[in-house]
C-alpha cells in the first residue's frame, strides 16, 4: 500500500532545523541546546520511554521474539508513560503505512538526507520501529539505554551525520505520531515524546562531538580461513588502532555493497598487533555475509565502524564465568575467554565453563582453537552440545538448557550469544536455575538484529 501523501519540500534557501532538538525544529529552541542538558535529565526521560513501551501488550510475533524475557508487572502509573504507550500502540498498528509516511516526509522535506540511507529501503523500513522497541525491550535500565545511545552517536559519525539532521528526523517522527495516533496524540503526548527524543538525540550528539577518534577504519583482509560448519574466519588489519573491549561488536561494510553495514562481534581479545578477527557464516540471500564468506580474499579491504556493545567483563568482578554460545555466537565469548586468560597473569585464575552449541557435530567449529586455549589455561572447560545429531557422542539438547542443567554453581557471571531464540531460551533457563538476571549478559543490539538482518 502506498504511504499517505506528504507535505511539500521546504522552499529553497530555508534554514535547517536548528541544532537537532524537535523543539528547535518547531521553532521553539534554537542553538546548541544539547550542551545545556545533563546526563540525569536524559536518563530520566529515557526511563519514561522504556516503562511506557515495556508495558505494551505482548501480542505480536515480532514483539515476542525481541522482548525482554523478564516479566513486566502492572500498567505504568505516570500519565506521561501512559501516553507514550498509547501513541506507540497506534503507530505499531499502522505498520508499513506509518513507516512509509515517516520516510516519505523526511525525504521530501530534506532530500539531502536520502543519501545517508541504503538504496533498498525495504529493510530500513523494517528497522525503524524495531529500533525503538529494541532500546526499551533489550536494555536492563535507563542507564544502559543512555550508554547504548552514546555508542550509537559515536557510530553515526561514519554516516557524516550533522546535529541539524536529528531535528529533521524528530520533526518527521512527531508528524508521524500526530497523523496515526490522531486524537490519542494530545499535547501531553507530544510533550512526552519531545522529552524522550530530545534526551536520545542529546546523548548521541554530545557523544559524537566528544569523540576525537576516526569515524571509520579501512582494514585489509590478511587471512580468510574456512573453519567448518560453513563459517569463514576473517583476520583483518585496520589502518589505525581500533579500540574495543572483548565481547563488543563493530559494523562492517564490503566494497561490493557500499552503504550497507552489518554488525559482527570481534572474535578475539584486543591484540598487541592490532589485528581483528571475525567469524562469519553466509546467510541465505544475505548480501554482506555471502560477499564476506564467498568472495573475500587476502588483500581486499573492508570498512569498519566503531566498537559498540555492553556485554563485557566489567560486569563480572572476579566471579567464575559461564559462557553459552550458539553458532557464531561463539565469537564474542571466545574473545571474553581470551581476555580472562590474558588477565590471569596478574589476577585470579577464575574458572570458565564454556558450552558451545550447534545443530550437528559438523556445525561445531573452532573447537581445535578452543582446545589450544585449554592447553594454556586448564581452568577453561569446553562442553560441545548438539541439538539435532543422534550420532553425536557428547551432550545433546538445547545448549542453554544443557548449561542450566549442568550449572557448576549459581555464583557464576553468565554470558550468552547466538541466535535470538536460543539467547532468550538460555536467559530463561539460567534464571530458573538460580542465576540472578543482573548477572546474565547478552549483546542486546545483536539480539534484536538477529530477528531482522544482522549478518545478512
């Protein structure tokens, strides 16, 4: 269905919306307003968004796949939270019509922004409201939401995003809410959404301004090794040092598909030589993954965005680790294990209980390298698990349920990575086994994207 008509473009020579705040876009707040806001103000506004959207009825397949597996009790009492929930329900019900209207309005009024988006907009449309629900469903606190948005602001430097563009997007968002929420979009609802969007854009703009590193890196492929299970292991050398923490991910772009970025976890701890390693499996019909697995050779170049993600060792203290990996979810957990081994030279030699899951024995990959880590760090215990291979001599079943069944003790810090359903099932199984939810970690951005196009 064609999107509803959009207003005509701004006349030539009209000034861009000032600064990036929707209020500025509506003529109410000029100047670099984001510099006058505090972290606490922004976190409070994000909390309102999170509680409003987490209270939405869980009645769609997409919501069921992406929603935080932890229960949410009761309806929100704050009127602002209630109007956020009600208006978002209207937008979600409008589906593609609302998304089409949003982008149509944005590009008609600001045609120069079209170049920032991929040529094929179908998947971009799918991502718009999934991104909103991801922020509130997959992060455990408003503080985590704020941390994610600061990372996202740094990452958006690779698109050459300017502050005024946030105002253009905010204006289109408010216009879309007004059109599809209709009488539900009251003055109070508009004020609530303005607060939320102002907080998110302020965090992103400030983070971009304060980052003096490169917005993107060019990296030469130095090795492309087939690791079994249809997985290719790529080792690349960035042109400058790319700083990250074990467990984080970056976005990759191949020259075969300019403008199309995909998230991949870094599969090694930060190395002294600066090399990065990625585990990539070709997704059927996947543009980027197929190019990386089947058509990439040493000497070719990739483009890499900044590191993102909160699934790092900073949460773990000195506790033992439980790592549960499904498929190429092995990559960030292997990086975390390598970092623990590296840190053990000056710290406690904690135990690492590592469960690797795959459908069949042939799909289990990189076990030889993991075995090499056991040779230098005997406190690492590797347990392969298959879910659909009766001939496999080892443990069989859902890897998360197996890990919960053989949980060594409840004081572990748990890290989970893999396909979305596997991650959600594992979180629930580990919680039932007695691990507190605040000690179960996963990469929320990759979890949401596995329901869409990550790695494709």
